[in-house]
C-alpha cells in the first residue's frame, strides 16, 4: 500500500488499513474519492464522537474477518414480491421488471451529498461496486400499484457494501422490505429516498446478525409536499449494529411514521438512531421505538427532531422510546432530543426504561403460566405496538420472529 493511501486515516487500525486497501483497488473517480475522504476524516466511528459514543465501531472491529456463522434464513415472504439479492457472488435481480419500475445498475459512483454527517454511509458509497456488484443501483418508481420490492443482504465474507437510490415520482407508491441476514464481518449499506409530491413509501427492515459481525444501515430520505413515509424496523443486533435514518421534510404537508423494535441478548448490540429535520411548515412526525434487552445485551436509542425558526412553523411531532431491561446486566442508552426554534409548534418526547410489571407477572403465574412463557407474552405485547404499521404481508412474520426470540 502506498504511503499516500496510508495517510488517508490518522493512526489507522488494522481494519481501517484493510478498508483503505479496498479503496485503493477501486477505479479512480473524483466522486468516490470525496465519499471516502468524508469517511477518512474520522475513520471507523468511535466513542469520542458524540453521535457514536455508545456504538463504537473502531473498538469492535479490529480486523475484517469472515464470521464463523453463515447468514440467517430470510423469514420475510417472497411471494408476490420482486426479489433483489446482494450475495457473495454479486447482485441478482429479476430478469424483467413491470411497468412503473425502472432499474439502472451503474458501475460508476454518483455524488453523495452530506457524506460528512454519515461516515458509515460515506464508506458504503465509496466502496460499493466491487466484484459483480453495481457501484450505484437506482430505481425510479412511477406507478401507484407497483409490487413490493424485497432486498436480501446475505454473506460476503469479510466485508459487504451497497448503495441504492430510490426516486419515487409524484403520486407513485413504493412498498419496500429489506432483510439483513449477516454472514459478513462488516456490512455497510446506504439507501437514499427522493420522494416527490404525494408520493408514498412503506419500508420494513428485518435485521439479524451474529455476535462477531458489524452492521451499519444508513437511510437518507427527502419528503416532498404531501408525501408520506412509514418505516418499521425489527433489529436483533450483532457485535455492533446501527440502523440510522435521517429524514428531511422539504415541503408542507408531508407525514412521517418512524417505528422500531430492538431485541438484544448476550453479546449483542442494537442501535436505533434517527434525525428528522422539519424544513417546511405544517409537517407531521410520529416516532415510536421499543426495546427489550437481556443480561449482556445492549440497546441504544438516539432520536432528534430539529425545527428551524421560520420554516418549521406548525410542526406536529412526537417521539417516544420505551425499553424493558429483562435481566440484571442489561444495558440501554437513550438520548431523545428536541431542538426547536419555531414558536408555533406541537412537539413532545418521552423516554422510559424499566422492568416487567410485577402485578402482570403475578396475574399470569397465578393462572398456571410458567415464568419464562409469561415473560415472553408480556414482552411480545409490549413491542407489538412498534411493529403494527409494517406492511401487511410481513407484519405477522415480524411478530413471529420476535416471539421465537423471546420464547428461547
């Protein structure tokens, strides 16, 4: 490796040197370089960065290694969906797409604005395109009744990167499901959504990884006038896993629902981070995140609403985070934030962490239900609300996966 490449990151770890080497093997491209330099400003995110102080990729990812466990089985149904796969062999897509959906697989990198705010997204944009995978995958949705698009991310050995852009045109709607199934030492994917007037998006994310894997999924969405976005996430974590969503209300009347549930066991870390900017008047945001953590597990919630003085008037926003610490030794870190400069708004947030209700446990035990089953029933009922807005085709599957985890 040349000295110039080594100098991209100050005091690099072995994993960062491997990432620099991977960048050095990519074709030269000014846009790719800008994205990688944005990542190189910090390197792998670490605890000295305020936004990453509880999710330390630098400490968790010493080297890039192929994990011992294979990818998990995809529980989400494929029936009626168009399935796209990122696998160790490359990228797989349906041979033909229906009217209203256009896909362009580009070998070249596209400009990635705002890369400095999302280092793992910048890394994905810079390194996507190795092997038989496209550097940028772009979808244009022009239909109001397009079939569900289902993306599967499974395996890739030491590292896997992807960048996907969705252009949802005026009046069109997109139902999107994603399964992140592990099998890679490091997975970093960035998805960008540009939603025009009256566009609709229903996005559902399922994530499961092993305790020796690292995962970062970054989503960036811009909502036009009267656009509606609903997102539901079920995350089981990994050695370190972060599901980050950044949304900008760009025009009046847009609506956003951000719901998530995380379940974290021994040796697993699940991070739900969101940032919503109300950059236009009369926009609505509703956010509900629920988590359950066992001994040795870690859950993280970071949510921020930013409401500017002039453009944020008449904002209606509510953020709620609730977590259960199911055993001694469980850890939950939460940081809900409201940064409001407008004076005619309705904004609220809440945050609670606690244990299962003793009275409810007593009620179930008195009726002959074993303790383990009673704990699972109460926890499932607790997190079910956060999964209620998922696409109907996958909602019951998410609840079943949560129930299996809780029962075990």
